[in-house]
């Protein structure tokens, strides 16, 4: 089967996020960017399917500025066969991303789409679900295990109180949870080979998708710093403080 | 002039940084406490690294290595600086390019197994009476028919107890001064070849250092590496790139790792009611460290690019060697100062970094020797070393 994975370029998880001085967003200039960790898990799952022979082709798709090519290259170095970049400098909201991905799906006709359950920058957790709705395909979100048999995808999901297993007919949309797998390191030969793998570039106009934002960001602020804790002598003092200072009892 | 990593370089660098953080950092404290890297750990990190093509990346592809350009190799070695000497040796190899000067038979027998990580070797040039003055060695190899008889002593040989063979310099012609030195490959276990006990060092825990004793060791003609009398020339030609990598790049990587920790500490540590990073005297130290690291790194990359263009860059390598190792010395000294008492205590790794850093100004040519190399070139006429227009 043909598998498509979506990869997003986000601020590296190690970076200390700084809010822009005009409160319009977070500082992204001269900041280390990496592939969204949940998308890495998606790529890893695709590569494992490719190695197991379940997948015949693995395509890594990214949407955003030209620099997203680097994110696609990371996917190619991990083992994807080719890449697609929908190049745009616009701020993309989940619905616009889902529409663009649907346009790519219409071109490529994959049997399976794997996405991270959410991106670590905006934590929206919407794209996979919206894409499945737009396509009218079944969805298995927060997958912690995936198995394929008889043209069906069995998706194990972590839900409150336990594990749930869904059987999806194909084609389908799957979003990955943290425990689905542990992404590999790209090897030196594969990093060098990734350079030669093709990346097709489209514009949002090529795909006929209107990406105009529907939301307006009013203000982005740093979370309030936590006040230093104090060590209390005994429970009586705690009760006293809860009553007089915190005024919760 | 583009000061930006390519997509591949950036991926290689971040992959290595992650590999080192996950696979090697957890072993550092254990090696520090036990004084050695357990055999099973050494085998595991070798396997994990080799499977990813991270072993012997400096050796050309046709010999089974990674085939990196000098610049790419320096980017990689800078990341190696994020861990300790012994872990770099076992995970990524220490395959000196001097073996590329060997005949196809020599490469088959000694280079190939080294590139695959099946055999390990060390360079043995230093002697009790010949450190910086490499030409004054007293180890001799005299010809007897078809064989060479090696006798003498080498000292401070890194990894001596682990290595399977050694590349050894010896005088083959007493009359010819520095043109009378040749290089031999000496297998461990030959009759008359003994290795002294480990000499514990200030830092570099886990790596052994020992004397080698040659008491009329018989060497076949196939052990002569390169032409007779070319020993010093060979060393000069092949060790420059290694020096740039193992001292220059690694020192910069180490300094970067230490500055990261220092800045974090300056943010967190509170005195007089505010983080110490808000005090100007601490700020000066942080700013100086960052400026010096950045300058040394640019010099490193410029020199690597120069080598990739085909230049020998001997004096530039010396410049980076001094600049990077002395930067590391200052950065780690400031780190101890900013960490204060906890920087001096063994509970944190800062004191270990301090001990490990000191050797950088000494091994592979002292700061003094490299300054002499630079100054001699300047006096002979080498304005390209400092003047843009003369380049």
C-alpha cells in the first residue's frame, strides 16, 4: 500500500520559547527547528511498514516555508522514498492544513495517512480529525499500536481507563501517540542518500486551496512564573494558610 | 561566503548530538566512578554506532569509512566533544589516516579491520626524551638482512592496553637526522615487546596510558609504513587534519557543552534575591565565553574549508589548536568560578570537565610549540595567515 506521512517543522523541543516583544507570537528567528516529535513517530511507523513490506511507497509531506525541505529531508533520511512540499509563507491553521493535505491526497491516492496526533508548537490536535472528515475516511487517533490484516487496520488507542482497539477499513487516517514506537537515528549513508531523493514542490494556488486564516491572534503572553514554595511545620499550619491566605476552605 | 549548514550537515549534527546524549552520556559517570568502560558497554556502543555508519567517518568510502569532507568531519568531531575521550574512541573509532599511506597489503591487514572496529591501534611517537622535539627520538630500528630489529621505549601511549597494534617511529639512519626516521606497524604480542602498567592521569578516566618497551623486536619488511626515512614527513602530512579534529573541534564542542550548563546555572542559582546571571561580573564571564567559542569555531571551519580546497594549512591548524584549547581552558575555568563550591565538588561533572580540559593545551603539540610554528612562518613571510588581501 501507498503511505503518506505529514511532517511539521516546529521549534525544537529543547529550545526555551521566547515570546516576541510585541506579543504577536513566539520568536522563531534564529531558533533551532526540528521535525515535530509525534510526526517522527509517524515517519518511523511508515518506515517500519516499508521494511516489513506492508507499504510499497512512503511519501513525506510538509506544508510551510521553503525551510520545511529540511524537515522533509529528515524524513527521507529516516527512510521515506520521496517528499512533497506545499510551499507557503502563510500562517496555516489546522483546517487549512487539512484542506491542503486533502488536495495532496487527491493527487497521490494513498491507502493510508499517518500524522502526529498534535504538533508541539500549537498543540491543536485537530488536523488528523479534520482531514479524515474532509476525506470521509475512517480515523484512528492516538494510536499506540498498529496492525494490518485482511485489508483492515487495527488501531490500539490509549483512552481513559485502558486500551481500545478499532478495526478500520482502508483507506484511513491514523494519528500517532507517544508510545507507538521509538524513532530511529538517521544513519550516515541514509543522510547522504536523502540528498538525492526527489521533493516535489507545489504552491497553495496549484492545489486550489484558500488558506486565509479564520482565527485572529490577539495576544501571546509568557505563562506567569510560579512563586517559590514554602515548607510548613505541620498540618495545622497548612489548614490555617488554606483558610486565611488561599481562602479555599 | 555562506555561514549556514546544509540540510544534510544539520541533520548529521543533530543526529549525533542525540545519539551521544542517549547512548553515551549515561555511561560517563559510571566510567568516572569505576575508572573503566565495561566490555559489554564498549561492544554495545560500537555496534550501535557502526550500524549507523558513525564509525571511522574520517576514512574515505573506498576503504570502508564514512568519506566525510574535512569540514563535515569537523562538524562531527565538534559533537564528539560533547562526551569523553574513551567513549569517543569506542563508539566512533580513532582510526588515524596515517595508515592510508600503506601498501594495499598493509591496508588489507591493518587498515580495514580498524575501519570496521575489529582492531584498534595507537600512534606511538612520544618518548621520555622526545616530546615536542619529535626528531630527537632514540628508539632505533636496525636492518638485519630482511628484517628490522626495533629497540627503545615510547611513553604516554593512549589506549596502549586496548590497542592491537601501534604505529611507531624509530631512527633507521643515525646520520640523516630528521630524514633518518621511519615508521613501523608493530603488532601487540611480538617477542620482546612489552607494555608497562597504566599511568593514571589527572583526567581522561577510562583511557589507559602506558609505556611501550621494545627489546630487539623483530619486524618483517612488510611492517615499514611509507618509504624509509619518511617517518617525520608522513607524520606531518597525516596528523594535521587529526589535530584539527581531535583537539580543535572537540575542544570547541566541550566548551559549548560547558557554557550551556553554566548559563543554565546562572539562570537558576539565586543569591541576594536574584539569579546570579543578573550580576554584571557573571555576565562578563558568560559573554566572553560565548564570544571566544564563536571565534574559535569560525577559525575551525575556515581552516577545514581551506584543507578541502587542497591546502596543507599547517599554520592555520596550529592557530586553531591553540585558540580552541585555550578557549576551552578559559571557558571551563569560568564555569568552575560561576558554579562556585559545587563547581569544585565531585557531585557535579564541572570539576571533571576542568581536569579533562587541561590536557588540550598540552597533547598533540603544546600551545608553545604551535605558537612557535606560527611565528616562524610569519617571520619567513606568511601574511596570508592574518591579512585578507594576501590570501
